[in-house]
């Protein structure tokens, strides 16, 4: 095991940190609102199927690349395919992580501001109009920039401390607390009158509202929620002990992700339906509808504070992984120190994220393809770059990497049958590329 603060101290530390990378805005913010606007239970079912049949194999593929080379995203592809264009998969991952952080950090700032207000008991009151409250925050350039700045500072401080002292230590505290808080909120929500209508909406499939765009969103969500497609897990697994089973670790990460996604839906929709509110509010679901719902229940301020704190934890654990893939790429040569790169990245990201932060205020009238800067970046990352990155990684692992290296990494540390490995290769060779291509063609109206 590496002991230079650039290796995980244990498999548990790796799993919690990798799960933390996956369980962030994807599971707790994006999945509920996309589910609410895309058909409820049918969307969630498609998301779970994609996660198991495409997301899980993709996660294993990234782990194989990272652990098999011991290199971060860009250097891993250089080592496996020197002097070739394949290195652009890693560079695409770094660029994608950067773009993702440019709007992710904005939401992180919102969550940070809301958490502070909630702990200070400044959100729930009889006179509060929650839509106006949300609008006053996202519509105020100064407040949104302050939130963005604070969120950026937290990330820079943690990432500059390294793998063991920064990312792993924070995840060992944050992830267990996230599960505890989430379960408490689920139990409370299910005790409300009318809560079962929310459960039915979330878990009973109705395919009448599913179209090609919803399927593309479900596919993008499966990548988004597992942090695959941008080689984040290539970087994380490069710090992993050579004896650890990648398939077992990946199974734990995916299981935790689906479980938290399930809990997030059960924490939100029963509460929303219990008070007769709309589940299709969109990105503002957690900031407008939930406070309004919590305000109508006993100890609502307490439960809203718990939810926002766990939301903040989840947001941070995911942003750590996105920062790490970029920082690791620039520190791989040894010419730059981790603290220096972390600080420079934080400054650059803060500046680049400002347009997205101002999408609801000074830049409200500025659009790209009829979308705000924030929404356009989200769509580009989640529905185009993530699936594209995943497709390229699949082609690389199957058609470029040495088959014996791939199989050895797949089998190390586990007693699984070789037939499982063959099934994984089938999914990566045929099913995953085919699904991505078909969904894209359908979206373009070609099929």
C-alpha cells in the first residue's frame, strides 16, 4: 500500500470515497427532479436497469484502467497507448470534470447558503414564500457569488491535504452521517398522511410519459450518478491496493448508489405528495417544494436542517472527486505541488463558474440553444459528454488494452467465475455501445 498520502489506507476508505464521488448531486438533487419531470417510477426503473447493465460494467472498466496502470486519468491512457489519440479520453475527462464543476459548484453554493440559513432557523416561517426566497438567493448576484466562493474554498482546502488526510478522512465522517440523516428523514416522511401516493409515484412504473429524451436522461443519469465517463474512477483506483477485488468494490459502490437514490426518492416524494405539492418542479424541487412541505410538519425546521446538511455532505463528496481528477492530472509530473495546483484550480474554476452563477440574475436573458448558461452546461455534460466518454472508454478497454491485463485486474482478489468476466466483456463490447448509439440516433430523429 502506498504510504505517501497518495493511496487509500483501506478498501473501506476507497469504497466510501468512491461512493461519495457517486452519491452527490446526482442521487440527491438531480435524480429526484429528473424523475419528477420524466414519469416517476418508469424513469427510476430505467435508471436502475441502465445503472446495473451499463453503469456497473463501465465503473469496473475505469477501475481496471486506473489500478492496472497506477496512473491518474491522462497518464493512464498515455501508458497504455503511448503516442496515440487515445490519451484524449483522459483529457476529455479532465475537461468534462472542469465543465461539470462550473455548474456543480454553483448548486453547491446554493446548498451551502441554504444549510446556513436553515441551521440559523431563517428559512421556515409562516410568512415565508419559498419560491421568492429561492429567487432572492439565486437572483442576487452578490449572494450567489459568495456561495460559490465559499464552496470553492472548502474544496481547495480538502483537496490540498491529499488523498488520506483530505478526501478519505472527510468521506469517513460524511458518508455514515449522510446515511443516518437520510434514513431519519425517510422514516419521518413515510409516517405522513398521504405519503403512500408519493411512494406509488416513485416506485410504480407508468411508461406512458417515457420518450427518447427521457431514456437519454436516464442513461445520462446512470453515468452522472456513478461518476463514470470522465475517468474520475480511473484516478481514484490508481491509488488502490493491488490485492483488492475491483468487482466487489464496484458492486458495493453501485449498491450504495442505488440504495441512496432509492432513499432520496422516498425522502422527497412522500413528503411532496403528503402536502399536495407538484413533483415536477424541476431543479428547484429541493429548494422550493421541500421547505414548503417541511414547514407543514412538526419539527419541520429540524428535519429540513438535517436534509440540507446531508445534501451538503453529498455535494462535497462528489465535488472532491471532480477536483481530484484535475489536480492529479497536473501534479502527475511532479513539477507542481498539490496545494499550488489546488489553489490555482480553485481560482480558475471560481472565475469560469461565474456565468452559470449569474444565469438567474444578470445573465438571465442570455441563452445558448434556448438554454441558460447553467442549463446548457448541465445538458452538455450529462447528456453528451458523459455518454461519449463512456463509449470511448468501452472501446478502449475492449479493443486497445491488453486482454490479459484486463482479465487479471478483473479477477484479482475475487473468486468469481470466469463466465462473469465473459459476460462483462459482452456488455462492454455489444450492449453498452449499442444502447448509447441507439439513444443518440433516436434523439436526433434518425431511428
